[in-house]
């Protein structure tokens, strides 16, 4: 039975995702990621493209299952579930993808798109009951359900397609919603509308969210806690305000410095990266993976992988020489 006092709602422990390239080489996409999310909260997972955040999201969804580690949702271990058991569990966790148009089958009507998860889950209902359910969900995401149900994706804008994707993800009333760069492909004004919609739906449905993005400003807007990843490893985790006001990891500081500041005269604590390419996840640097770009790197950083240390309650950093 779940121990509600000690066990977080979503727990990701020592997650490893590797993709074999040949007998000797593999991509180290995620290496030992440990994070957790309380029920009804949002964890933002942020980092440059290629840092492993989308691989981590797919591993949480068991798409495919991770190479190693555990993912537990509300006390149920998802890693290791197969066949019918995984299908049954899946109704509790759903995902929204980056490209809203590509994620919808252009040949299907919205009715067929939203019926698919209900059919897979074996929901028993008459066609009239199903239509009513689909229309109600489309209304909830801000579309005119009566009009939208018989149309096809090409008849909608990108923002409307993302609303259909959200409706598809929520129609089974999941507990966990994983958003993988869910607003990156949208215009800025549509991004804001979609983020506000997600916030409203999170409150109404009591959702727990894992929000993946390369955009710190977007993550700050939606997240209770922010976890920063670099080259497959966790750098820093704290509540959203602390991460922005008191970043302790040099990589977090450089990410925050890169966010455009509305006040051009506002003081910025610059931290210049060592020039060079992002290292390859096939052959990541020894010790701290950020050391080849970090201006503060020492011999210790090459010799030993820094482990996450708690600086304050809820604020942990994996760095031998944190900034605070
Ligand atoms: S461990 Fe060393 S190389 Fe890594 S971020 Fe900290 S100071 Fe930089």
C-alpha cells in the first residue's frame, strides 16, 4: 500500500536511457536522473536540445521503457509493466507532443481521434454517449465541440490542433500529463493562450504535470519546481523562484542569463561559457559533464562526478563549486 507520508505521487529514480548504436557505442541520453513530483504540482524539466529531457519524458511514459531505473506513479511501479497491465495503467498518464499537426492523423475526424483512447481503454458506451463525451471535452479545451467533432485536423490552426491534442490526452481523465515541448511550435500569443488553458485544466482535473521545455521563461510560468538537465544528467533542482533568483549551478546561471530581460538596464551577473561545441552524448566528458564548457572547472570536476547536494530544503545542486 502507498505510504502517503513519504512517497511522492510521481517518482523517477536513477533513470537511465541509452540507445545502442553499435556493439561498442551507445547514446547516453539520460544517466541516473532522480526527481519527484507531488500530486497536483508541476515539475518543469529544462535544458538545451539534446540534454535528454524528451528521452526522460518518453521513459516515464514507457515509450519505450527506460534502460534502467524506476518510475512509480501513485505507488504503482510503471517500469516492468507489460501488455494488458501497461495498457490499463496508461489511462492514468497521457502525453502532449511538440508538433500538434503531426501528432494528429490527417485522415481521421476529430471524433475518430478522440474515440481512439476510449476504444483502447475498452470504455463501454453508446455512440450517442461517446459523442456527448467528446463534445464536452472539446468544449472544455475552448473549441466548439458540436462543430469540431466531424472536421479533420487540416481544417484547424496549429493552436486549435494543440487543443485537440490536449482533449485527446484528457478524455480518459488521467492523473499525470506529460507535456513535451507542448507550446514550442506555436506562435507566442497562442503559446500564452495554451499555457493558460493548461493551467485551468490542471486545476479543474487535479492534474500532476511534467512539463518539458527548452524555454526557461515558459517553464517558469507553469512550474512549481524546476529541474535543470545537461547532457543527460541533473544539474540543479529547486522551486521556480529560487532557480531564477539564486541559481547555484554554473549551467543554470548561463541558461538564465540567456533569457531576454525586459529591462535592458537591469544588472546581469554574466558567466561566460568556455567556447566550444556541446559534447557528444555518445562519449560524454568524465566527471562533471558540463566541465568542458564551465569557466569554473577544476581538476576535481574531471575526476569525480558531482552528486546532488542539498543547499537548502528543496534546493539541490550537483556541482563541486556551487555559486552560492
Ligand atoms: S562541477 Fe565543476 S565543471 Fe561542473 S559545473 Fe561545477 S564547477 Fe563547473
